[in-house]
C-alpha cells in the first residue's frame, strides 16, 4: 500500500461496526480533500476497546503537504525515501510538521525500512512521530466530533496516549476540518440505519 494512496478498510470486527463507520467516513473525507490534513507529519495507531477489551485498531498516516493521508486497519507500508521527501517539503514550506522531533514512547516507536518492506532500517532522522491512542468505542463519537478534546480525555481517563502529546492533539484539527459534529452525526445515523436504528456501543 502506497502512502499516497488512501486505503480501503478491512471488514470490521462485529463489535466495531460503529468504529468502522466513523473511520470509513474520515477516510472518505481525506480522500476527497487531502489538504484537510495540512502539514501534519505523523503516524497514529488508534486502538479501540469495548468494556476495556481491545477489539481492533486503526492507523492514520500523514506525510505532510503533497501526500494523501492513509486510513487503514493494517500498518501502512511506506519507504524512508518518501518520509525524507515529506520532511524536506514540510521544512521548506515552514509547516508545523518541520517542528516535530520524532520522539515517541518506546511502545509506539516506528522503525521505517529503507524500502518499506523490511529492508535496512532507516536513519534516525527518518523516523515518523508515532502516537498510540487507546479509546473505548463509546467515546469515539465525541472524539471525532470535537466534544472530547485530547487533553480533557487524558485527564479524565477517557483515553490513554503513548507518544508526543503535542502530536496527539494535532489530530483534533484534522477531525474538525473533516467535518466535526455535522459529518460525525451523519456517520452515526448511517451506522444506526444499518443496525435497526440503534447504535451498538
């Protein structure tokens, strides 16, 4: 899967129909307008729980201006060359991505290979900032719609974050630009229609 090609999400776990609907909607919005992500340069691993048990995970890959975001249920494959190019583009444009240090929690560190397929490891400067987010499915709606910002979610115990908190909070702006409350409600209605009018949380 190329980092410049939006992914088609795999069929969801039966317990994650709502999550699948929301992430599919986000993928559609980003495919329609990749500029919604702006200069964001990061990889997000979002682990979705139901009653404390992990049921699935989603990956959001952003390589800055000029690259199409990827939303996937599997780890996106990318090459160190494309990462270097994206970082250089962001730096020359003065984008926010140029300020990211790439420091991540050990549990969420990503070592990119030089060819994107398990070859030689890339140089340290090619590392993407990686953020791991753990969240209950029932809280996803508020997270996507902006009703639950990252800082408040962490302090209230709604989500757990491993990695750079500044990078984690940058995802809120992507959600907002992708439609926020209005679009998220549309996706929720779509999910309810497919479940007899009741959202399975």
